[in-house]
């Protein structure tokens, strides 16, 4: 409910406690029930992008009808995946820079952003952080997911909060 009622939100739960299915349930409602969102971009670690998000979408009966496309692999594979008709587009965090360059000069086709493992964006000088920072204002909704929001101390939180605040 919090995700549905707040365009900017975060889910801080330990691994295995349901961050993905909680978020997917909200995505389903926003895309297929209330029609407030058309396309969602999920940024996740590679293994999570390839395995966890697709398997969670397919595993739960209440998510039936939610479509997805996984944009990983070589450039041709990523481009083909972005051309697929889907509600959820999943990329790995190493391809954030490529995605921003791919849509350079054009508006991103996504309404909503989900950053899985938000703490991997704790370095505000990292290339992926700077690339994402350029396009943050294009998303009407942003959700950050992590089990470790401040692994090395509170200074790790500020870049993550910046992304959630959409710059």
C-alpha cells in the first residue's frame, strides 16, 4: 500500500523477505489495475536480473498477465529486448550507462524505476550513478530495494536518498 500511495518509496528488508514480490504486486496494480504506469524499468545485479525477477513474475498466480523483457547480453540482444512489448523491462546495473546513451536526446519510454540493490548506487561519482542521475527526472515513480542501506556507515545513504528523491 505504501508503494501505491507514495510515488517515491523504498523497501529495506533482509534477503528472502519478499522485496521483489512486494514490488511486483504494486507494479501489477499500477500497470494493470489502476493504469497509472505503462512501463517499468528494473535495474538489478546481473544474476538477479536474469533469474530472480523473471522467476518471481512467473511464480506468483496473482501476477499473471504481467509481461517482462530482460535486456541483458550483447548490444543487439539488449536492443531487441527493449523493442519487445512488455510492462516490465529488466536490465543489469552495468548497462545503466549504455541504456542512457541508447536513449540519448530522447525521453526514456519508462514511467517507473525500480532500483534493486539500491546500495550498489552508493558512490555518487560512479559512472552508473552519474548516468542514472541524468534521467531521474523522467520517472514519475521510483522505488529503491535493499537489505543493506548503509553497509559502511551513514555516508552510504546520501547518494541512495538522492536517487530516491529523483535528484
